[in-house]
C-alpha cells in the first residue's frame, strides 16, 4: 500500500520532506560505534536513492 500522506502533500512540501529526510541523520550519544556506522550507511543509501529518482534535489 502506498503511503497515503505523501501523495497528498504539495510538491513543494514533498521536496522539503525528502530534503529533510535526506540530510537528517540521528546521532545519539548512546549509539555504539557499530550503530554509528550503520546509521551512516543508511544515510548513504538514502542519498543514493534520492540521487537516482530525484537528481535535481541532490547536488
């Protein structure tokens, strides 16, 4: 099932949402080094996905 809230957003809001999701990376003090590496990997995966589907958003 598609995420119903996303297609209801205006395109501008959607781009803002995606940009925030792309740039945001939770780094908590409680994270272990392994969790930090995993978090960074997930961020890179998100960047790659956005670059593929929304190249104008990722410089």
